[in-house]
């Protein structure tokens, strides 16, 4: 089968077209005929060698997000059959070839059926950002009607899903975005308050919260560029959740008695502690998307698999809105 691979770390031009063996379904696995994928920061960081311990074996097939149809079902798998439309968050790291190929094998516990209302591209935009947002907003952040939550990067890949999940759970939700247009999009997605972070002072953030006393939870998706603003925005004894491991560097963190949680959604791919939890979360996301309660936003710029390098460059440097998605063009 055809695949886009890397044989070394490097820039966005390091991808190569290659012919590799088609996978077969082992016990507990399915083989997916891949129709779409999407770019996440972890993908271009692996490619660039910034997190080398996550790279699959060379020639490495990257990307954790996948959507397609089941081509083969392995022994011991129940609930899925050939032809099912599914999305997957099970591969693309440490010895597990990912989505940038015609076919990929996946642990059947880490996939979910996708509703007919979603295209393959829309479904491929959901897995990593959806699982991340579920862990951080629904579980760690405890989103509920009595919580106030600020999403830093509210229309980014993770942020726009986190915003919608927080509103689904009934929280008061604010979004910090980089342009007025993105602020408008955040409002359309349900944000109760918005702020253009390029125009804001630090003292402006906590005033967005009910009563002007700061937020119970600040979900910091951009990492280092906004982590100290997250401290300014948080209420006394509030929580900062960060997905890039960037701890605040200013003393306000201690003065406010804040708690800090750093998460990485791919830990199930790495360590396999509870892979079935991934399938459960993906199924919940699929239900929400099927009923219109969750809408993945796709950047207008779309890329074929054969131009994955351009997709990586745009995702990293082009200031996209929502997710950068890729469609299959390697088949045939």
C-alpha cells in the first residue's frame, strides 16, 4: 500500500511517498481503510524531533487522528463489522503506524462508529482534540452550571471543542481569541463572553467571569504564550489546566493558591492503561456530533495526504481556525 512516511526528523519537507506492507488485523484489532486525517501539534512536533521518544519505528507513518471504513475485523472483536464508518485515536506514536496511509491497524477498543451526519473529514478532526477536551473539561475541570471556565485559544483545534463541551455541561464559558473574527466564531459556538487577547491587558481577564472575581477553571491550550495570563484570569483557589506542560513563571500562581494540572491525551496510546476509555469517549463525542450538540470546525484550507508537508507547515505557521484536515489521495 501507499503511505507518506518520514525516515528522519526535519522540516515539513521531510515526508516521502513510499510503498509499505498492508497491515493485517491481529487479535482485538481492526484494519481501517483510511479516508481522512487531521494535523495536531503533536504530529509536527514528532516530525521535527521535538518529542523523539514518540516517533513510530522508521519508516514512520505519523498522525493519530483517522477516519474511514473497516476493511478487516480481527479475532475477539465484537460490535464492529466490515464496512462500518469509524474514527480512531489509537496509533501514530511509538511503534504504532498512524493514519497517513491507505490502511492502518487499530485496537478496536480505541475506535468508535461515526454518525452519518459527519463526513470523514469532520470525523477525522475530532479524536485527539475531543479526547483532550473531554479529559480536561468534563473530567478534570468538572464543567457544570456552577462553574466558570475560560478557554485560552477558544477557536483553536482543541479550544473550539472544549468550548462546546463546557457549554453542553452548562458552565459559564468565556473564550480568548486572537482576532475579532475568531471572537465572533466563539460567540456563535456558545461562548458567554469573549476577549481579543491581542488587545487585552492582564487585568481584563478576570473581569470576564461572573462577578469579576476570576474563573474557576482556565484551560490553557496555547501553552507558554498565555500561561501567565491564565494565572491572572483564575479565581482564588482556581485551577489552571495546560495541555503542553508549561508551568506558570510568575508569582501570582502561589499568591492565588491555584492548582495546576497538565495532561496528554495520548497516554493510552503510549501506556495502554485503559484503552477502552478512548472508545467510550469517542462514542460520546459521536453522539453529541450526531445530535448537533458538537460541531467540528474545519479550516477552509484542505490538503491531500500527498501534500501532508504543506498541511504541517500551515497548521504550525498559518494561524488556522479549527482543525487542518487531510483527505485520502494515495489509493489507486
